[in-house]
């Protein structure tokens, strides 16, 4: 039975307004993790740490004052916001999520409420402002990443175990409100706030505050979306409230992992967004990418299609260098992804879950009556097997250039679609023209 909640879910089912539809149709995003951690790049006092570079302060147990001293070295002379935006455009992403402030507390905008901002560095410039403008000029939506946990702030608490903690933490929440209001009013074209660093007991105890932030931002920025990770309910339950309803507008738990395409189909009932790194787990710039496996372009494309095939978005991370340029591996990945998206992006943008049984050759995505087969594994048989839902008939299968592929009905509700005579040598798409009927002309007995 229903548990009465003051700070539970605010939407019932998927939001269907224009802003939410835009969020969903964008499907492919770019994550930017940029902060002071780009300067040491995973190395502190001669020791290279193989953990995530943006957590180096924690791995090397650097006191906040010493860490924030890195600000004196923040001078990204190669930074060119328009170049970043052009690279994103070429890559085919429709939105970018930018770390306005990561756990370290350093702000990419000149916040009035903190001493630790770009304004207090040799570079001085409002990096976030330049990025918002440049990306928007390319027609790319800007989303803000914001870490609530802030290692630079003396009032932050991991848990509340005294009156003093509770007073300090309430000052911290006011500070956070001020920064969020500042972001929403300085950069009014922002479309989304993606919260991180919200897992501590102190925040779970203040579920009311997470509900308040959601409302505050939605009042300041009409149509704004927020991720589920912001939210805790009256009982400190996160993402999904005590009645099992998703809080925020989309689920944001799939970080460096994806729902299983057979077992986890419940995710198709709500909006969700996954994010991924190219190495195993590096978000900020790390100087040594040989410490872990780095995904290939095809593996990245596989994850993007996998997400879309289950009704989700995918955000691919980049960790720019301290000089403002991107490492060559990221530039190369961006080019490869852009090339593929230009050719096959129609199976991504505006597409979602098809509702058809997954097959071993790849994934289905769907846009209205258009079904896309996205092929990752080529069978020796030369045939791609398709199992259609009851009452569905395949009328035609074609490559994006219009070239038709032979379709053979093999049994009730099953077909073979012939592989193209020329192996494309890369993941490719086949568009299916279908007819959905209720007629019962069944020749199979
Ligand atoms: O910004 C990137 C990461 O730095 C950040 N989210 C992405 C987008 C992130 N890193 N880790 N996490 C989020 C998850 C937190 C893990 C924790 Fe823990 C495990 C928090 C509590 C238990 C590590 C171990 C930190 C405290 C204990």
C-alpha cells in the first residue's frame, strides 16, 4: 500500500512536455570533466595513482588548502570554447554535460559565494560562460553537472552527529542553494542539472532539501530537467521513493554500466541516461591511460546503441588537459564517432525501445513505424534472424542508401534478412518497413 510522502516523486510516469521530449530525442551527449585535477593528472608528489584522476585529492590524502593551491597553476592557454563546441558538433552529440563544480569545490564560473573559482586564477575568464555560449551557438544543449559534496567548504558534513554539525550543514545547504540560483540565473539557457555527490548520510537525512532544489530550479528555469541522483525522500530513500516511484525526471544510476538487454526491460518504463568513460574509470584527465583498458570506437558505439535500444540516453566522457586541449586519443575517438553518427545517426536521434525480442546480431531501435536493425555481429549463415511481435509483418528491408535486402519468412512471426552482399566492415543499420495488422491469415498449422 501507498506510504504517504511529502518529498517523494513529483511526476507520475514519463514527462511528455516539449523540454523533456527534447532531452529524450537528443539521445547522445558529451560529458566534460574539467577542474584542478587536470593539472596533476593522477600524479601527486611523484606517485601515480591508478584510481580516478578527479578523486586524486582523496587517494593521496591532500588537504583542501594544498589542493586548492593548484588554482595558481590554472592557465589553460590553449582553451578555445568554439573549438570544443565544433568538435562536439562534428561528433554528433546533441548536448553536453559540463562539470560546473566537482567534489574538489573549484568552480568553472566566477561564483560570488566561493573563493575557489576561475576568477581567482591566472586565467581569470568565465570558462563556463564561454562554453555555454559556444555550444549554444552550435545548437548544442548545455546541461550542468554539479557536485553537492564539496571538499573545499568547511561546513560540508558527511553525517550529522551533533547540533553543531546540523547548524554547519544548514549553512552549507544555503550556500549550495545560492550557487544553484546563481548558475540558473547567470546561464538561463541551461536545460538540465545533473547532481552528483549526493550519497552521504547528511543529504539522505535532508530529503526535503533535495525536493526543494528540484522545485527551485524548475521555477527558475522553465522546462528544466533534473536527474534522480539528486533526490532522497522523507525516509532517505534515493532515486526511487519509498513507493517505488522514480524521483526527478530521469534515472541516472547507470554509470559505467548498462541495463541487461534481456533481464532489465523495466527501464523502458521511465526515462534514463547512462554515462561512460573511455578508460575503465577515468573522468578527469589522467596522464597515463596505459593503466587500464581503453574502449575502441566500435565498443563506444555499441554502448550508445545499447542504451537507445532500451529507451535511454548515453553520455560519453571527455577529460580535457590542463592546457585546454584534448588528448589525441579523445580527438581520434571523437572523429570516429562523428563519422559513424553522420552515416547512421538516424537510428539514434529521436529513437527508442522497439519492443522486439533481442537477437544475437545486435539491437533494434525504433522511431514511430520505422524499425532499425543495428548490426554488430555478422552471422556465418549470411542471414540475420528477426522475430516479430504477433500481427507484425515485414514488408521491406533496406540499407540507408535504399538498397533492398532479401527477406524470407521462415516460420510464424520469424524472418531471415539477408546480409548485404558487401560486408560493410563496421556496425551498420537496416531499416525495416513493417505492417501491423490484426488480421488472422495464418498459413502455419
Ligand atoms: O564525476 C564522476 C565521478 O568522479 C563521480 N561520478 C562520475 C560522473 C563518482 N565517483 N564515484 N562515484 C561517483 C560513486 C561514489 C562512490 C562511493 Fe565511496 C562509494 C561513495 C561512497 C561509497 C569512495 C568510497 C568514496 C567514498 C567511499
